C-alpha cells in the first residue's frame, strides 16, 4: 500500500479497495513500528487522524470528497495546527498549541488529506542536518548513522521511509531540497509567495516558503495543487493564477533548454555526486533537452549574503518568544530582564542563539549599512544573474547538495562547514525562485539529488520536467532497506 | 546676564479613527475589558502576519494633504525592535526611512495675533503598543498586568521641525494639530483616552547662536497644560544646569504633573538601539493617484482658509476668526447663526462670549450644546428688533441653556418683553421723580452722576424690562422739568 502513488491511492479509495481508515491505520502502524529508529515525528495524532479518515470515507461514499480525500500526510512541525502541538523543534514551544491552522494546513484539510502527525525539524528551521531539534536528531532511513539533512529532515525521512504519503516542508535556504536530496525523495520549494505563510512560524520572512516532500513529482503535484494560491492573510502571497500542476505533468521535454551553472560544479562538490548529476542531465538530453553551460557569477556570494539576511530577520522574528505571553518561561524570574534572559537562554538551543546574535549584530547602529544593506544589494545582483540566465535557458540544473548524507555529529562543531551544505540551494531563496530536488543515481548506496531551478511561477514546468525524467528512470522508486 | 533662546520640536502621536486595528481585524473601541479586543495578530502569536488597514492609509493621506505635504507614492514599513512586555512581537511596525507623509507646514496664531508658520518634517503610520498595569492598580501582590487591547491601534506620528521658541508656541502648535486632525475627521483627538499624545524635544541656546543646544525629550504629555508646564520647567532646568557650570545631558525625561517637574527616565547610553529594518512581512506601500484623489476628495475647507474667509467675508478680527475656527463644529455653528441673522459681529460676540463661557463651565463640546445655532439666532433676532435688551438677552440665553425652550418661548413665559410703551413708562418715571426730591435737586444742581440712580430705580421698578434707550430719553426730559 505504502508504495503506491497518491493518484493510485486516491483511485483505490474511490473504488473502496480499502478505506482511508485502513490506509491510515496502516501508516500509523508503520510509524509505531519504524519511527522509533528514525525519530521523524515529534507528534503522532492517531485519534484525530482516524477521525479525519472516517470523515474522508464518508465523504468519498457521499461523492463529496476533495482531491486528497483520505490520503495520509504529515506536516512539518512549523505549521500551526489548532489543537495539536506546534513545537517548531524547540523547547520554547514544547507545550504550545496554536488556536488556529496555518493556511497550508487548512487548505490540505479542505482537500480531505488526513494528518498523521507533525514531523521533526531543526529548531525554528535553523540547520541542515536536523541535529538542532530539541526532540533529538532524525536518522536517515538509508543509513541510520547519517543525517537526513534539514531543516525539513523529519518530513524527508518520513516520506523516504514510507511513513506517510507525502509531507509538507518549508525552505528558507534549502530546507526542503537538501533533505529531499539526502533522503532520496522529491521536494519542491515553490516561488516565494506561491503558498501562504499564514500560520507558518517565521524564520526569515523574506525567504521562507512552504512546499512539499513526496515520493515523486506526480505526488508532489497532487499536494501542491491544493496548497498553492493567494491568501489575503499573507501580504506577501502572490495574487497570480495557479495552473493545475497534475494536468501539466505530461508537457513535452523536447527542445527544453537546460543550463548548468559552472559555479555549481566547482571545488567543494563531491566528484561522485557531480558524475551522478551529469548522468541525469545526459538522460534528459536523450529525452530531447538541450543542455548547455551557463554562469551565475554572483552565486558564490549566496552563503555570506544569506547569513546576514536570514539571521537579521530571525533576530526580529524570534523576539516574540519572550516568556511573557506563551512558550517557555524560566522558573521564578527575579525581574523583567531576568525573565527575558533566562527564558530565552533556556528555551532556545545553541544554533538559534547564534543566529539571533549574528542578526542582532548586523542590524545594529553603525553596522546596518555595512552588512544588511550591502547584503540586500548583492541579493539583487544574484537575482539579476538568474534573470540573465533565463534569457538563454528554461531550467537551471545542478547538484542539490555538495555531498551525500554525512554522519551524525560530523559537522555540529563547525557551523561554517554545516552552512556550506546549502551552497547550491540558497541563491534560489535569495532570488525567490522555485526550486526542486529529485533523486538521481545514488553514490555508495546513498541518495543524490538533482536540483531544478525555474523562473518565477514556473512550478508546473519543474514538475513536468521532473515527471518526464521519473517516467524514464527508476531512482525515485527505490526504498531504503527495511522500509520497502 | 545671558539671554537664552528656547528651541522646541514636537512629536505628536494621534490615534486614527478606524474601526479596526492597523494590521488586524480586531476592534479599536476604547474602554473594553482588558485583553478582549486583541486577536492572534495583536498578541503576536507564532505564524501570524500583518495585513495593512486601507482606512488608516486613507486617513494619513488626508492629513498629508491638509498640511500641504507631499504624499509618498511609495513608503516602507519598518520594524523598530525592542523588548517590553506590552510590545507583543518584540518590535513595533512603524515607518522609518520612507514615511507616507513628507514635509508640510501649518500656521499658528500667537497671543499677539501674529501668524507663525511651523514646519512639519514628516508624518508616518505605526501601530500602538499595549498597556502595562502595575501593582498599585491590580490590588497589590507584586504583579504587573498587561492589557493588549491597545496593541495594534493605528497611530499617525507627526514630527515637527524645531521651530517653536516658547512653551506657548509649542502649545499653539499642538492645539493647531489637534484642531486639524479633528477638523478633517481622522482622529477624535481625545487626550484623556490617549488618542493624542505629545513628546517634546527641548533645548536652549544663547540668543544669537545658530547651533542647537543639547536636547532632552519629554515623553507622553497628554494635556495642553502639561505641555506648557513641562516645557517651562525643562527650559528653566536646562538654563540652571548651564548657568551652574554644568552641561545638559541628552536623555528622555518624564513630566510629573503632581510635582510639576521633569525627571530623567533614561540617558542616551541606556537608549535602545532599535535596529530598524524594512518589515519583510509587508510589501512597500504603493499608492496610485486614484487612491489619493479619492482619499482627499471630500476634505472640508481647512481651518486656515476658513479663518481667512471669516476675516474677509465676515469682517472679523484675527482673534475672533481664530477662536471661531477652533473646531469645524464651532465654525459651522457660527456660520449657521450668521446665515440666520445677517449679523456676523453680534454672532461672533455671542458665540465667543456667552456660549463659549457656558460650554466651558459645563465642559461640553459645541456639538452637545443645549442651545442650537437656530436658537441662538432666534435670540439675536429679538435683540435686533428690540424685543429684549442685551442684558435681558443674557437672562434668556441662560433659560434656553437650562432647557426652557427657544427665545420666544422664554420671553413669553417669563414676561421679559421690553416695556417700550411710553404710556406705561412715563407714569412710572414721574412717580420715581416725585418720590426722590433730594436726588432731583442734586441732579438739577449739576451732579449728573445721579442720573444713574434714576435709571437703576426705573429698571428695578420695571423688573429690567424697560427699554433702556427709552428710559434715558424720558428721564432726561422729565428731570429737565419738561412735561
């Protein structure tokens, strides 16, 4: 059951081959049996899930079911869910229950999806290995001694391990694509503004975007169809018509112009990963695409720019966690300052504190121009690079991450080494472009991701290119040992 | 002895009269139970986002137009970051580098009736914070309470140039802005409820010096009297400091009305670094021409223009014209009286005199006056047609104020009609002359002051209803011995 596509599951549910309650029980049983070794879920909501499944079964019987009726999914624990804890991977929100649903949660519920639980993540989405979570690291289903990537590591591992049909994620600098690559699943980060950020706990507001992790481009299209669209509650959401992603999956690939930025294949990239990516682009050439080299000259500046902009925004976004109204509060504060200091010192982990401090520093009087303002200027240059490239090509491709999954603990003492994991994904967020990662030939039994970057609101094109590739290859079908 | 010059600039926070908050749909009404008018957005819960209230923008645009300022076609919301328990997000959404309203000017009328132009540097939109309630108001126990009803209330912060040179000028400017925001309907200006709060930047310098002295900022002045008192105290304090050989420290001070003094709140070193940056949750505010045109389409004739018109059209002096344009309601009232009587001078005297005094005593606004413009006009008509004397008119006015009906009703009910019938007056006067032979002799001996005595007697006898002009005429004649 767990290896079927979402379209197949939906068809089975409509034919009553099995009920959503049965499907949901099946996934809950897999989670209970397999997740203790992975730690991909922070909360499992068995009872609400079964109630939603029953509701979906009735809706299917009544012919009133939405497109995702009865399909069990999981939400990254960054999306607020009314009545179900939303921790954001932090001690700060260990007991926080939002009184509202995120728009993404609301829309998927309206489409009939069943929520199995909330997935583990790096604390406040700050990390590339899922090791900064207050709830402990997630293990990679392909090798439990290795990281799943982050910050949507729980969602990626859960999808790879077939613990849910698909999962939501968020991507601020690569947090959907990099774990998708490291766990061998398909992940899409849409254009900034494509999905509403309402109810999605902010890390860096100008970069954060919700997306999907799934086992295929077709599955991702099914879910994204229901998530995307304008939301008046988010002033940065785009009032741009959303095409039907499932309908456009079969677009022809012949004549597609693919650009490989030379900056994405330089030092730091594992040669075997490069070979795997090149092999995939050759496959696309065989399918009729025209592959050429391009340049994104400012892309090497992405990481430093990102580590000014994202911490700056996070230092302000996380100021609301002050121990006053909700969230962690220290015991017996002596005075207001003590309340602030200890509540935040106890509630936030080391990486979050580091980024708050960096962000506070770069926004300080006397440093603002040198750091924040300059970073914003370079951000424009990076976006301009992409626009020049898109005059010549339709899709840009390259590796999603420089290496395959690394061992747990390997980079925890070296933040810069950790940050470099996102070297190929960050520029996309800085420019606000849609990006995707799909599995290609593995290296030493570990998954490798091919990154696809499109122009604004070209999610349909990315999904169709990925779908065409997946119809011609089998990498996305591989399941890790013990989770088939 | 050194001559000192005072330099004052004001920052005025005026609450915009919107029904809902600037970034959420929660209501803005004053006086509700604590924390009943704050939604998830106002509480700063995780994942919530602000959406700008278009009405607040419209009101800001009206203000900009009213002071002749440039309306920014593109303005930016920025975050002002600091920690305080009544600031739910840990930042206030405000405008910093690109405010919605640019430079403008207003005119103030000084005591000597000269007109002075004061520059407005800018005006920007921002959200208010909540309110902290401390121990004493919560019945003890060492607790502080937070009421977030106010959080997210739309404010327009109006920043002046340092153009004022005395506490009186500062008050005149504050009154002017207060008049204007109410006049154009963007704020109720209620100072008790905190809808109009003033911060004063004050410095002194030796007269003739062009460089500004070090300034202090006095926060949260919520009455015109406090503005004047606080600045006056602060000016004297600064001069004392300098003349005593010290230097003024740049700091924020609070005015204590009970002790009539300002006290240091925090120094420059303790000041927050607000780390302003553009709010990534809100796109730049882009206004199209149609929005601006629509926002200002129904702007009323502005107070300065109306004051000037009162001066020219109704022949009023600068002082009367300025008083009568203190609020739109007052100006409308005045013009209604003029329209009904054709007597601007008399109307101005009554509105600025008896009516103003009565309103003041009762502490009510012109809109709540029990004597309507039509009623006052009716009274003035009875003065003009000599039905009653000016003195009796005051009595009629008081009765109208007390709810005894319109002028004619009062005159009839109290029998106040003037006695103009000489057949009635002459015998009365003759009797009085006959009863006071001593005074008659004195008058006839040239002691003309005694004339007043006779007038008083006649008025007393007629219960004030005798027509004074007629009394004079008959008395003179009879005392002279003419029949």
